[in-house]
C-alpha cells in the first residue's frame, strides 16, 4: 500500500472524515450539556383571544427543558396544543435565547351535541372539527346548535351553510340543525318555526324541497295571521304546516 499513492490518499481522506465527524459529535454533546445558552424569552407572534396567560404558564415550564440547542420543540408544541382553545402551534428558535411561538386558535362556528350523556359542552370550529372549550357568558349567543351522530360535525356544518343560504330570501336562518341517527334532518329557525326535512331522497333532494318552500313562503306562510309552529317538507310534491294544533296542507 505504501507504494500506491492513490490508496494512501484515500486512507488519509477517510481518517480526516472520521476525525471531523467525531469532532462534530463531541461538539454537539458539549453544546447539549453545557449550562449556558438557556432559553430566556418565549414570544408569541400574535395576541391570543381565548387562550389565557395562566393556562400557558401552567403547561409551558415543564416543556422548557434544556438549552437553546437541546430544547425539544415538539414537546413545547405538544404542551401548548393540549390547551382547549389551541388548534395548531408552530415553534422556532431565535438566536441566542428566544423561542418564537405562533398559535392558531380555534374559531368557533357552532355549538355541538352528539347525544352523549352527560353533555360535554363542545364546539365546532370553522374546519368542522369538534373541540371541548367553554365560551364566555354571552359570547356564543349567535352560534347555531348542531346535533348529530359522532363524527358528523363536518357534514352538519356544511349543511348549516347550505340551509342558511337557501333561507336567506325569506329573512330567517337556522338556529338549530339536527341529524337523527336515521339520517333525517330537522331545522329550527330564528322565529321558532321547526322545519322537518326528513332524509335525503334521490328524487326529491333536501335542497329542492327547501327551495320549493322558500318560493311559496311569502304567500303561503308569511301572509298568515299566525305563523305555523312546524312545517313538514317530507312530502315529494308539497308540504304540511302545523298551526295551533291543526294541520294545513300546501304545495
């Protein structure tokens, strides 16, 4: 080998790479164990609306272990994402001693109930995700109530948007949307009227039945001296109204 320069050069290069790797490993261990470079500041990128400072102070210290190099960013993220109003967290290091934290809070779109006993007082965010959190007094007054089987919150939120758009011409909106375990739909409007939509039908889709009701609402419903307490749209070619214990058929 000594009379083969190319082998000597390759062997020297190998030794150099191994020495450099060992040096880097030793430096990494030293940086991870050194008591210097502690995290001295945690900065939140945006003001939080629902997450309370006390909640952050309760969960964050346990995750801030190690120094600038060794701190586990996933542990910090996970600790914050356990808070009720937190949907998503991003954490990054900023030299020499700071963590920048960006928190995406849940934006409540509706209240949620899936029939479990006792009720968990859950909410639905704008993505259709259910999360357990408490609203401040009066804060959820304008949120609709959604009732449905477990796992159906995204569909109910989508349907709520469709029903609201369909009813806009009559000046009313749903304050409650219910899907039964048998997949039948029911609405309660802001004037107290209950609208029975029933199940989705290929020949008479929910949207078609509701649109037919909206078209005749000014003459057949709004013009009556007493508004019906309930309207049944489960008929393929018409509907029925319930007024003070009586039933009126309509088309």
